[in-house]
C-alpha cells in the first residue's frame, strides 16, 4: 500500500483486535471540539457498497446493497462530533450492471429495470433505518450527495474477442438509457424528499456540439448536467468550499469507458481557482486517476481513461491554467481527488507522471464501503468510511475509519462499530507572515 507511514497515525493492528470486542472512538473526535483550531467544515466520503452478483438480488437482498455495513456506517457517522455537514456516496451503491445477449436490444424500460428496482429498495432501507433516532437525526442534519459509478451506468454484453470455457467473456459497455434515467427519474424523485435531504448540481456539461471549438467540446452524446456537476457549499463561518463531481464513464460512444468531461472541468476549476471567495476545492469521481498498484486486474477499466489521466492531474495541480514558472505550477486550491471503484482504502500524497514533476494533489481511494474486497485487501483490510475536515485555521485533515472485514464479507450480523485507522493532515496553510495567497497542498 502507498501510505506515508512516517506521518500517519496508524493504530491498525491494535484497533482491529479491539474492534473484535467493540470500539469506542467518539472521544477522538470530541477532542477536536476543544482544540485551539476547531473544525469549520467536514464531510464523509466512501463508495462501493454493492454486493457481488452471486449474493445479490432476489427476495433475500432486493436492494443488492451490503446493508449491514451501510447501516453501521450511518450509525458510526452519526456518532461523530462535530457531525459532518455532508455525506458523499461515490457510486456503486447497488449492483446494477445488467447483462444482455449480443443480439439483444432491450427497450429503455427493460434496460433500466434492474437499476430501478434495486434503487427503489435501497431507498426503502433508508426509510426503515430512519425510524431509529440516531440515523433519523443524522439524515436530517447531514445532506446526502449520491453520484454514479459504473454499476449504475454500464451494462455487460458478450465480448466477441475473448473466450473462456467455451463461451464469450462479458465486457462492460455504456447502457445509454441509464444515463437519462438516473438524471430524470432517480435524482428527480430523491431531491423532492423532505427526508433525507438529497442535493445534486445542475450545471454539468451538455450534449457535444461539433461546431464548438475543440477546447470547449467534450463530445458527449447527450446532456449530463446532473451526472457531472459542481456544488458550492458554505460552512457556519461563511467560508465557501467548491466541489466538482465527475462522471467517470461519460457517454461518448457505445464502447468507451472511463471518459470524463475534461474541458468542462477545466472551465469550472479555472473559475473556482480565481474566485477569492472559494476557500478550498475538492474533486470527486467514482474511478481513480490511477488505480492503486495492488488493484485486481488494474488494466481492466479500473481508472479513468489513460489518455485523460495525466491532463486531469495537471489540471488539479494548476486549475487556474497559468503557465508554470521555473517548472512549478502556481499554488492550487485543490486539496484532493477522492475516488472509489477499487475495493480498498488507499492514499497517495502525489501521483507520478513524466510531465508533472512537482504534483502536490493527493489521491484518496475510499472504495471500502462493503463490496467484495480486492484480493490484497482481504487479510489486513477493513470496511468503513473517510472523514475530511477543514479547521477554522485552514488545515485539511483526512481520517479513515474502519472495522474488520467479516468472513464472508457479506455477513449481515455481528457488525462492529468502526475505529480510527489513519489520520493525516493533507494540507497545512502557510504561516500568517508568508504570502496571503492560497498555498499548494503540502507533500513530501
């Protein structure tokens, strides 16, 4: 794993043993309340809670979610002090990903039937759990942002070029009706609910237009205004935080995976970087820029498109699109890229690209929400969530909370509370005596 061990607060071994007998960790957060630099703004982030196809579906688990892990996460988050203002669920909340035959051309209704049924059952889970005071109060105060992963937007079809066991292997490709269904039906319904409070942006990229200049065209086949979007969120202290949600499987043709609306993102990030009222920027997407090295089959759609990865990372480090001076980009307000998709927790303080020598934006993969863990993550890994906090003084802290992965991973009873696994300051503002301009993320 690519951890900065010299700076992490790592209590993994002892914690895992303690968690087997129950964890008590609220005091770790309570200490922040009396800290000289208290928390101004915080949010929780994780993805990949869906079960595998072998365990999901049918009468037993109609939501296809790892319900026991999700419910325990909500209970654990409810116990955090101060309570986070937002909860981001980073895709693959249900199994989705329907399978069709090579010559099958389902109508729109059939193409999204599984997704529709599973999301309806997932929503019912929240209603049922909301009868418990802790979860009801959490989802009354903490707003939900749920965005798509590949399981919500793609489908599986036979691969004509790959055979195994005498039959075609399956391959993921875009499921076009799912794109409109998520935006018009799912989000349209959820955001009308009085409880819980769902929020979603509406300023994403529109359908591609060949008449536009290349730098203003992401070549989308249809509007994705509610799949990729931005949110400007405000803390009690009136500080503004800018979030960019990227659809990491944008619909550009009938087969491309991992595409992002890079031109749209560059315009949004450039404007936010120049906006003096924006304090910090966080960018999120289901798929990572680069898959962690120990991801199972890292070359198989485990990250965004390779031809866009370097450009995106360069943009995060220089969102103002200002020419670098002396090989170093100007200070960026982007504090992290947060993703899921790979079923583990992984932190990299900077990503390595040939053309980017001084990158400072970290990548956080929090795909340990309850889906089948990566093979290398099964023994010492954990399920849980990630808390990001910004203090009044401007320090950005990252905490990973987790509990042991049960055997089998989809066990629905005896789930223990999570404990603190990792704590890391991913950005520290410059001393007051230095420049008053926003500082780049610190990295060693």
